[in-house]
């Protein structure tokens, strides 16, 4: 690639960024970094009616949480700024007028009512109303009216829009990096509105003008924008500007594989569809991956595979590895199924890579809460102890929120015993064995894992009894169930007094 790559992520701040938007941002980021290019954030807020307070901050926070910050954007390296379209408002009109002057656009004065009536009339005849070459001369615009009539209307301050004059009988040859060549017959295109009488450009005009002014080389965006590609191509041509290259990313499908994943699916299907929790201005809360206990690396790794694959069996990629491996050539055309179990799988993996001390910091408040609730033996829980516990249990955990259930016995002694486990572990001679065992443990001076293991195993061997006869009730006494990490690790962690006490507690139930 010889050009200096510049890509942009151009969300509209109409609410929280959907997970699909994060995927678009990620692919832009990866492409930019792969080519030592620049990743731009542009806020497309021309539609003031859909503007939602807090949405821009949410977008920035989400990109930062994912570790895919923008290089240029609002408040950062503003050399092509401003990056909010509402602050670039003054720029667009001249471009719309330029298109009128060159015969590529025209003023249209049709009222909303007259267009509505025309639409209804068409519907009644089972036809679709398209504003274009076939009927534009019957409608109210600067092509059907005389120059004087047009001037009079403009001078009188009548409401107007500026529409693109889509050509008749032309075939457009468009290229998309992911989809290859696409041919479009211009006769099916409508004359899209580029500029509104409220002084605001529409998405199409603002988007093309800004991509040009910001020297964007590659437009990487969701498939839902593919239908706009023909117009965008024509706009570049009409302005005489070189068009960027386009890549339309595949849709993200519901877990069933049928239909596009929507913002509402999260509530319906029980998983977040937003990176961060979102509180709407009305106070409604939507779950976020971050707050649900997902690691940003896991989410990024998962999202990278929504539509892209490296062409090998490798699934685990950190961000740097993604930058190296990523290529738009390996992005699929077909929709990518969103599998909420797969992101859990990634989270489990990334959990193992996390530093135990960091995890312990997150887990500590949960431990403190639970321990104070049970008002018991260990009230002085040291974060280093918690980190050791984390090291012993995290391989069974997907989320930090799983930790307490997996490790409560490291902090508080069991209050009850799992019924099935109890039946399985307790035999006639258990009481006697447990009392001998607690005496033995009391005599162990060097209370660490290796010594405990040898002492107890030797004792069992010498007694010529099965290991299960001792190990099962011992585990039950310590954990309350027949689960958990190595029994000797648990003994070492909770210490001699707790070990003996728990064995004795079990014995009292017999
Ligand atoms: N503002 C559009 C959006 O919200 C941008 C589409 C594009 O990238 O061209 O997705």
C-alpha cells in the first residue's frame, strides 16, 4: 500500500454503541495499525432529532475500554477537525451548491404532504414511489420549474431540499474489497436528498465531503451501508474527487443464524449487546460486557472473528497479533453468527492469562462482603491470600463473579454438606478415621503442601485402606462438597486450626 492509510469510524451518537459498531471500529483500527495508518473518529451528528445525550462519551469510553483508541478525533490531534459534523455545519452548503452549479443536483420544493400523497397513490396501485428521472419533471423542483420560478421560491424563503440528480441509463461499476465488483443500473436509483432547508446536510453529503476533506483512503463500514455505495460513488464522480476504497463488513446475525442481531436482542436473549453498561436519559439500564465481567481482550478477540478468520486453526489472538494477522481479504461476505457461548469461552481463556494480583483486587470487595455477611472466622483477609486463592480456582472460572462460589471455603467453613456427597463419602468407619486423622494433622509441624501430602498418604497406605475412605470425607469436611482444588492445597491455605476444626465439625454430624 503506497498511500498513507487513513480510515475513520463514523458513528452517529443516537444511543449506546452496539456491539456491531464496536466490530466496525475494531476492523478499522486493525486495518489502520496494520498499515501504519491513522484511525479517525468522526461523530456524525447531523440529525439533531436523533441526538442522544451521553452517546458520544459512551463511544469514546467504549473504544478506550477495548484498547482501540482513535488517533484523531474530537479533542485529539485535531488537524483535520473539527470532527463533529454539527461543528462543520458551515462547510456543507457550498458543496451542495457546487453540485447544483455543475448540473448534478437540484432544488426540490415538494412538500411533505404532496410526497406523502404521491407515495400513497403508488401504494394503492401496488407500486413504489421513487423520486428520480422518470417523474422528476412532474414534481416541484428546479428542473421542472423555470429559473425565475425557482428564484422566486428561494427568495420567498420556501422550504426546499437539494437532491442529487441521478443519471438515467447508466451502468455503474462499483468495487468493494470484500464483495468484489458490483454492477448497478442507475435507473433504479432515487434522487437522494443531500441538503435540507434547516441548513443541515444529510448523511450522504456530509459523509462524502468529510471523507474527502479528511483524506480518508478506505471506508470500512457495515453491510447496511452497501445500498448507499452507488450514490457515494456518483458523488465522488460529480465532485471530481478520487473515491476511497470501500469494504462493507458482513452483518452480525442472531445466535440462531437467522436475522440481524438487533439492539433489543440482548434483553430478549439474555446477553449484552453493548460493550459498556448504558443508562438512557430516561434512566433505563442496558447491560454491558464490561460490567458483566468480560475482559476487553476477550471481547476484542471474539469480535475479530465475527466475519474475519486468519485462515488457520489459531483462535487466540491478542491485539498486536490481530494487527499482524488482520487482512480485509480474509473478511467474509456472508453474515457472521453471534455466539454468546463463544465469548464466554474467550473470557475463560483470557481469565487464565490475567495476573492473580489484579484479579484479587477485583475479587476482594466480593470476599469482604461475603465474609462480613457470614460474620466468621477470617475477618482479616489479606489481598495476597486472595491472590493465592485465585491462582487455585481460576481455571474453573469464566468470570470474577464465579470466584466466590468456587472459593467460599477458603474464607469460611462450610455450614452445610452437599447431600449426595455426604451419602457417598460417609461410611461406617468414617468417624473413627476422621478422629485419627485430626490427631495426625495436629502433630504435623511443617504445615505445607508437600509434607502434608506425604504424611497423610503414608498414613493411608500404612492403614491399607482405600484412599477414598479418607480423602472423600476430608474433602467434604473442608469444602462441604466433593469439589474444589487439591485437598492439600486447601489445608495449607486455611491452616492447621481450621483444618482440624472442620474435620471435627463433620465428625459431630455422624
Ligand atoms: N454515520 C453512519 C453510521 O452511523 C456512518 C456510516 C459510514 O461509515 O459511512 O453508521
